[in-house]
């Protein structure tokens, strides 16, 4: 059996994590442990440890670690990986997901085929429509494109998608990937860290795989508010999304940065200003500017 550590990063959302773990308890692949990183401080850590069981019904241990500070998503994932070194693979899973019973088994089976080192599956929403099967990165535009978005789940099951990266909401990564590529870049803090990770790994010869039977329901943006309509989106996700798109371009396609920066600025205008979302337009401009300045890590007021 392949022993898997399920890595979940939380931020003051104990009930989301509890629901996710309750879904994990029904997994048809039972050889796993759960590692949770709480980024939200001591009170959130205490609430989380009270809400979660120490073990699942199948005997799988649930370990919760309080981060010394808000490490961001990548930092939290890396903490979970470091806390579970004696495993064969790591399932990075968003707290706002509900994996179906066979999801982990499908991911493990795909990884065991031997022709990939990192595997994704089907992320879908409450409407039964696909959010993503993987993503393509458009380097000249500094933009990600979701593959399969809007398809029905039954259609996704017969897809053989081509993609450049796997969504960080659900991905299974092997020890071979970690050994060759290393961990996620923590200086991204939040957003696009999985894009850079996958692009970096592919440049090193690592391969991505797809498991059509790995179905995961995803309440996208539940933690950050990024699922809100354009005019209601808070500063943090808008700012970091635009900043980190520039960082991905700088880190992976440096020669294309001048063109991509102009294209990204035009797209920011179309996405926000053209819709009258002036506050969000300002957040996005600051993110774009700070990405060009190579500002990294947790965001600061600017």
C-alpha cells in the first residue's frame, strides 16, 4: 500500500476542515494520515484541536500543528510535508473541499502507473460543473486558464486533458517530485505557488498526470473570499493574485516579462475598471506594480 499524508492548511475555519476530514474518513484508500497546519493563531489552533478527532474511525491519525505565524498557503503545505517525512506521497488538499470516497484511491493508482510524479483530478462545484481539470499557463499574458471549466462531471470522466499545472486545491505529489524539485516557494505566500511548483518541476523533467475518477467537490474561495462577485472581492486575493502572476513570469519566463506586464495591465483594466470595480482595480494595480518590483512574502500595506 502507498502511505499518504493528507496536507491541509487552515486559517480560522475549523468547521470547513472538520467537514473535509469527515469526507476523508470514507476514503476507499485507507492507508493515510492527516497533517493540518493552522495559520490563524493560538485561539484558532485551540478551536481546531477541540473540533477535530485525534483519529478517524479507520485508525488514521490526525495531527494539528500551530504555525508560529501566518505562513501562507505554501508555508503551511511545506510544514505539513516536513512533519510527515516517512510517507510515500502527499495529498495537498484545500480545507474547503469534500473529496469523494474513491478520490484518493484514484490518485494513488494513477501515481502508481509510473509515468508521472504529480497527479491531479476533477475539481467541481456545487452546480455539478467542473472548475478545473488542470491549468494552462499563458506566459505572454501572465494568466492561467482552467482546463475543462464548465464541463459536466460525467464529461470530465472521459477527458484526457493537457495542462501545465495542477490546482493546489487537490494534488498528489510523490517523494520523487519532492526529492528532485523541492518544496513550494514560500515567498509567494498565497496564489500561484502551485503554478510555479509545477512549471519548475516540468523544467526538471518531472511529469504531471490526471486521474479522472479523483472527484473533489470544491467550495472555491470560501476561505479568502475570492469567489465573491468582482465588486465585492476583498483586497488580499485581488492583490496577491496579480502580484504573483508577475512573480511567476519573472521566475519562469523572465524574457517575456516586459510584454506580459503590458498585457496583464490591459487585462486588469478589462476585468475591473471596465466593470466599475474601482476599489478592486486599485488593489490589482498595486499587486501588478509590486510584482514588477519583485516584492514577495506576506503582503504589506502600500
